[in-house]
């Protein structure tokens, strides 16, 4: 059946053209609205400027077809093959394109608002300036695709693969990109404000000049990402990983940086005013001339007394001893303490099998072990923990013997080793103990460079600055 026969049959009311072979046929400008070409061979066919609205192309072969300026509104193309097809300027709004194959297709300036593209293969397709407003891109493959200047406002790209995609100056406001892969993607100067990006991966992605205001970046992986002059004001970055990221001149004002890992990140001249950074790890970060005025760590005491009681109970349960009654308030001469005597190797960390288990995100799963050597001395071994262990303010490299009276800092916890006991000391005043737990360091800036930084209003006593270069150029001991 040729093109003329198709048009004649359509004019006579026939709509079922399933399985026909129209490869290379010229149907430019034809009205075939509502026709069914499911399973048809339409490779290299010319449908430019045709009306194919509400038509069916399920599992059809449209490889290399010309669909430029074609009206495919509400068409159904599930599992169709459009590799290398020309769809420039086509209208695919509300179309069902689930599991379609658009590899290397030309979709520039297409209208795809409200289109269903879940599980579609759009790898290396050209979607520049395409309109994907509220499109469904769940689990779509957009690896290497060109989406520069595309409109994806409110689109759902949850779990989509955008590795190496070009999204320069794209519009992603309020888009959903949870668990999406954006490794190596170019998002420079994109508008990603109010977008949901929690647990998304941005390894070595370029977000320079991007607008991420009020974006949800919880648990995002942004290792070595480029965020130069990016706007992250009021963004939620709780538990985000930004190791070695470049945030030079970035605006993070009032953002939530709880438990962020910015180890060796570059925050030169960054605006960090009024941020919340409790349990953050910014060891060896470059914070030269950064503005941290009004930055906040925990509001008040972070339940440190209850945390240590929980640790003690975990240790008792490991030995099969029933938990004791809830602890009573400490007396004026008491310490919270844990005995190490005859315990063998004591594993400290967040691991469920740890001898002493912690809940703080600043503590690694298998942070450190305390053993007894042949001479009866306690030896602490650091297991390459993210935030390290500090004994008498010196970071442990490998292992070290713990002298009696040693101060041990691990995450937010500072212990004293007195004889066989690890003690959390109580604050003292004029030589008398008070029932208030001594302040805990609840952020880690060890080895960071803070030269010229503005720390006005920051509670310095709550931060571990071991080995850091302070704003005046001195090294904190």
C-alpha cells in the first residue's frame, strides 16, 4: 500500500493501517488524524507538517523519519523507534511516548508539555529549546542529550539518567529530580530554584552561576561539582556530600548545611551568612575571605547527656546484661563514664554491630577501635574515618597509645581516659563541677583555611579548629 492508497483509504473512513510498509513514503502535509499505524514500517517516511494528532504508532518503525512541524498532539507512540528522526518544531504535547527510542533524534523547539516520556531513550538527542513543561520523564535516559535553554518547569525526572547532559540556561524551576543521575552534566546558569534534587548525583557537574534558591538537595552527591557563583540561598543541603566542590563566590545565605561534608571544598569568598551547619565536616576546606557572620550551630545543647547514656546501654546489651533503669540527673561530683576494662576490642562508630554505637552523622560507621596491647596499655586505631579522631588535639594517623588523662575527640564527643574509664567531663567553674555537660564541638573545621573569613557571631567554642588557619593568619593548636 503506497502513500496515495493510504490517503484514499483514509478519505473513505479507514483508520486501521497497522503493520503497513510505508518506508520512504511522502505524506507531507497529510491529514491522518486518529489513524492507527501500530507496528508499521515508516522508516525514512516524510510526515513533515502532517496532522497526526491522536494517531497510534505503537511499536512502529519511524527511524530517520521526517516529522518536522508535525502535529502529534495526544498521539500514542509507546515503544516506537524514532532513532535519528527529525521532529524539529513538532507538537508532541500530551503524547504517550513511554519507552520510545529517540536516540540521536532532533527534537529542537518541540512542544512536549505534559508528554509521557517515562523510560524513554532520549540519549544524545537534541532537545534544545524544547518545551517539557510538566512532562513525565521518570527513569528516562537522557545521557548526553542537549537540553540547553529547554523548559522543564515542573517536569518529573525522578531517577532519570542525565549523565553528561547539556542543560545550560535550562529552566528547571520546581522540577523533580530525586535520585537522578547528573554526573558530568552542564547546568551552568540554569534556573533550578525550588527543585527537588534530594539524593541526586552531581559528580563533577558544572552548576556555575546556576540558581538553586530554595532547592531541596538533601543527601545529594556533589563530589568535585563546580558551583562557582551559584545561588544556593535558603537551599536545603542537609547531609549533602560536597567534597572537593568549588563554591567560590557562591551564595549560601541562610541555607541548611546540617551534616554536610565539604572536605577540601573551595569556599573562597562564599557567602555563608546565617547558615545552619551543625555536625558539618569542612575539614581542610578553603574558606578564605568567606562570610560566616551569624552562622549557627546547634541551638543549645544537642542532647549530649542522653546520647552518652544510650552508648552505655548499647555496650551493656552487647554483653547480654539487661538495660539499667533510665539514668538519674547527675550529682554535682559525677561523670558519665564507660569502663573499658576486660572488654577486648572496643569498636566505636555508627555500625549496628559497634560495641559503642553513636547516632551522630559526624561519626563514621566504623570510626575507631580501642584495644589493649601486651603491656596493658590502651591503643586507639583510626579506621580511616571521615572526620578523624583527635587525641590531645592531634589527629591520629593510624594508631596511638592513649596516655592516662588523654582527651579524645570523635565527632561531637570529647572524652577523657581516666584509668580504665572513658569519661564525658562535666563543665567546671572555680574548681566545682556543675550538672551541665561540657560543651561539645558539633562542627569540624580541622585543617581548614579561614584566613580573612568573617566569623562574627559564630560560636567558636562549638567548632573543632584543630590545625586550622584562623582569620588572623594564626594556626589553631
